[in-house]
C-alpha cells in the first residue's frame, strides 16, 4: 500500500513537472499568482503582452487561454521560479532592455531554432515554438518542417538566409543577430551568401556610346555605384558616364547638347 502511494505521488509530481513549458520570455500552462495591478477582458495573448509593455509599472503578466482574461502584475526581480502550474493559463515576463524596429519582428534566434523574436511596442521579446515545432524564417511561423537553414551554425558563419526569394535584399547578420538589407539596391545571393551588385547586372547594360546626348546633370561620387543609383532616382536619366573615378554625368536621349566620342556608358535597360 505504501509503495502504491509513493508511485501514485511520483506520477502526479512527474505530470506536474512536465505539464508546463517555458519558451523564451513566456511560459505555457503556468500562472503567476498575486501582485495584480490591472485587469482586462476579451484580449488576445499578444495584446495582453503589449498592454503590459505599455504600462511602465508592469513587470510580468498572466493570461487565461479560455476566458481571454489578462492580468498585469508588478514584482521586483520576478522570474519563472515564482510561477505555478496552470493548464489553462499562460504567463510572461517583460523585457524592456532592447529597442526594436518593425523589420526585427518575427526574426530567428541564430543559436536556437525553437526561439524567435517579436517586436512588441518597440521592445524586442523572446518567444518560442511549442510541441516540437521549429521557427521557419520564410513562413515567419512555427512549423514541424522547418530545416532551420538560416541558423549561424558555427563561429565562422557571418550571415544566414532568411528569405528563399532570389530577388530579396534581406539577410541575417550573425554578428549583430539582426535582419539587415543590402545597400544601394543590392540583392542577397542565397548561394554565395553575399550581397551582389544588382544595379549594374540587372538594370544597366554597359556599351560604347557616340553621338549627341542630352546632359542633364553632373556630380562627384567616390563610387561608381552611387553614380548609377543617382541616375535611377531620376526618371529622365537613361545613361550615365563615370569618368576619372569620381565624376558622374547623367544623360537623357531627347536632347543633343553634349557630344560623346566612343565613350563607355551605362544604359538603363
């Protein structure tokens, strides 16, 4: 009889231990008791989280998955060691240490395929996938089929793929652990894992030019790419010359106020 009681107690304790799951900054099937400072009804889980972030006195929160109730709470040095098991609730701890931008919403954690980041009320929060799923940076959702290919698998990895679209300019910077974009209209090559000069390879065609063209502007640039981008921003510009490593001329084809003699130009396609 005594052995049966011990086994029964052990099973109950084991079920209690494994019933909750901590994912980043929130915990599923758990609750924080006491320390309430505010209460709201008919809220989604993310709205409850944002409501706590917007309340300067809120340090953590609890949320009812069934009744859609949200309890905002305040306690100094709160941690998940203060929670208790509750199968119908979720709870979270607020982190206001990192300011974020909308581009960082739904971004992967390079060291853990389960974790990902959300940008709530301008603050970066850590969330995690549940029930054996992994975060997919392409779908921006938790899925069973994610290969976690974006992850920075070792210290030598500098960038990771976050978009399988070959025309994308986004990549994951393993050093800053943020999504970044290629500069000057560049595109991220998912094979080479580097930004490519999309402007010269896709927009312009290089060829010799002779005859009269309409000069519409000149400027000094340290890089040829800046010259090409300058032309792209002008709807009248159809061709550019980059001379002596700094002088940039942009032309239209209608006028004839500038004569070229076998000059090497960049024509927009």
